[in-house]
């Protein structure tokens, strides 16, 4: 029975290693290498797209927050106008 456990563990490690290698190869296929000097920088289109979406989302959130703050401020001013001191 010990041999079976070792085989299963070895198979799992092998599958994980193959998965990592496959992922790395797919990333390399989608990347472009810019060689300015001795180093190589990789630019992946998908990462650039995600960064653009994140920036757009952050800008949208900023506009929403400013709008909500303006609404809250307006409600507070309206509430103060309606109050009557006795």
C-alpha cells in the first residue's frame, strides 16, 4: 500500500509541474520582448487591458463618491433650512 501512496503523490507533483510549465509557455506566447539593453522586459497585452479597466473603474468610483458626497451635503443643507429654533 505504501507504493500506491508514493505513486499518487508523484503523479500529483508531476501534474502540478506540467500545469506550471503550460501556464508559463502560454504567458510567453502572449508577451512581447523589448530588448533595450541586456535585460528583457515582457509586456502582456492582457495585463495592459486589465490596468486600463482598473483605471476606468477607479475614475468611475471617484465620480460616484463625489456625487454621493454632494447629495449628502445638499441634504444636510436642506435639513438645516427646514429646522426652526424655538
